[in-house]
């Protein structure tokens, strides 16, 4: 088609040039015969301008129509020698194909964000979206996404809220050596392993297409960047163009990775905004309003399933005296450490919140009061160890009264198999804390209250 267009332009140019030469020759002959007049000069000028305008119009029309015709570009196969066979360049290998894929990815993200239910876990849903987009548009398999925590700790993106220890992270890996993931997170440079027996090295250029791995081991790892900081790491299997819908795909190059980084940053900002809205800034646990809402829903689900639940209230006596003594920074550090302790020692479905200035609360499902008491005693012992560490590390508190300033107590109330409103359960747990203080005990439960009432 392109060759036919070139022939058409050549014949048109030759025809216009021949016509112009004939007209000029006729006018010169007329001038030679002495029949020159103003009308003849006007005719010569008009004819010349008309022919030139016609040529420009014809060539402009063909040039404007050129891009609308099929554009077939020839490229040499596999960097072959000069004179080797040429093949048409695939549409997916061209820059406009990448632009189309990037646009489709952005449209899918906007639809996903619009349809995401309020309150749905954001990062796990985004983790699934990334896997689907890479599989759909690039034929990528064995995709794993990791969030880079402060200090370079890698957490699976779908488990950011639940993963707490490096051991949990290592067990979720796709087969990529952990040192490779950490090197990509640290250096911000993608790495590639061509095969199982090949070593890892820096990736140069876009990811090539090829058959999917048979051993389930991902072969490419690239970073997700926000400025000069690595906020995520993605491990991707071989890109299989044959598995892409419609048989069309694009190489996973800079535009696609750049868009993925922008979307990741946007989702991270949304998640951070959610965290800020639902957490207490001093302790890092849920604020009281959010804690109440989640506890009501969790308690309702436990009662519908016939499961017991227990509510623990942990009180740190003496925090107000720390304020009065001027130990504000140390008090804030103690509150933050107690909040982190309750989250770290708790189970994945425990709900931890801050009830008041000196009191924390933990709702534990599938527990009765007997088992809850054992957990409460361990939490009190751990919290007392944190208090002791803070006391011995601060001369101001030691001078103002030492260890006697701070005391940890806990009260616990259980539902048993009864249907109890959350507010009723909370009042019982708060009353148990007061009973522990009156009896000068570390832990008091509703079982102790029943035994005390029976003794009377």
C-alpha cells in the first residue's frame, strides 16, 4: 500500500509538471509572434498560479490521508545480518500500543476505585487489581506485591494490616530469594533471572515475552518508586503474550511501570488517610469511636455464630501524675509502646482501641473468661515490664516517686453464650478494673465478681 501511494504521488507530480511546461510553451510562442497584450499577461500569471495551487492541493490531500492508511513497518528478525528476512512490525511493539495499554490500565483503576465498597480493605483489593492488570495486559504470572516498611522490611501488600514479623513475610515469598527482594528495595533497580539456573542481575530494557515458568519461580523483580524512595516491590513471572486476551500485549516497560507506581502512591496515600482517621495519634491503636463501631459489629457476628467473646480493659495508673511532673515526652512514649504491645501480642482478629487517657481496651473473640484471664495476666506482665523499662530509663520519674508512680491493672468481662450489648459488656469490664484497684490486684474478671457475690 505504501509503494502504491509513492507511485501515485510520482505520476501526479510528473503530470502537473508536464501540463505546466506545455502551458508556458504556448504562452512563449504567443509572445514570440508579437501578440502580447495585458490580457495575455494576465492569462499567463493566472494559469501558472492555478496549476501551482492545484499541485499543492493534490499533494496536501494525499499527505493528509497518508496516516489513515494501514501503516506497515518492516523490521529485521532478531538482529539478523544485512539482507536477512524482514517481517512486519507488530502493533504491540510500537509506542502507540503501550499508550493504549496504559490508558486501559488507568480506566480499570478508575472503575475499581469507583466500585470499591466503603470500608473495604484497600491494600488487599489493590494487590488483587495489580495481579489482574499484569496478567490481562502482559500475560504475567506468579505476581507478588510487597510493601516496603520503614527500615526496609518487606510485607506482602495484601497482608500489610496483619503481618507483624519478618517470619510471616518470608513464608509468603514466590520463590524469589529474599536477598534479591531486599536488594531491589534498597537499590531501586530492577533485577532479572533468565532461568532457574541463571544468576540474578540488573534488568536492562523492557521485560521480554516468553513461555511461562514451569517451576513457579518469578523471574523479574522491579521497584515501585515515589521520588527517590522505594515504597513497593513487585515480583513477576515470565510474560506470556499468548495468554493475553485478544492475543495482543505490550512489553512491560517504563510507561506501564510508571503508571503502576503512580497508582500505588495514590492508594498508599488513601490508606494513610484512612489510618489517620481511624487511629489514635498518641497510641497508634483505634480511636474510641471507630473501636466502638468495630466492636459492635464483631460482637454481633460472634453472637450470631454462637461464639463467646471477652472484653479486656487495661489501665495505666499514674499517667496524669506524669503530666503534672512535666514528663510529657516520656508519657507519650509510654502510651505509644503500650499500644504497640497490645497490637503485637494480640491475635489477627483482636480489636484494640484506646478508651480514655489511661485506659486501653481489647475485644477478643472465641474466648471465654477463663482463657481470657490467662491472656490478661500475660498482657499485664508485659505492660509492667515496659513500665519498668521506662521508669529505670528516666531520672525525672525516679526522682518524683519511682516505680510507685505507675501501676498496671486489668479488668475482663465475658459474654459466655449470652447475647449482651457491647455497652453492657464495656461497663462490666470497666467495673472489673475498679474492683482490681479496690482489691489491689493486677487482674479482676467477671468470674471473680460472681465468686465474691456467692461468698456473700
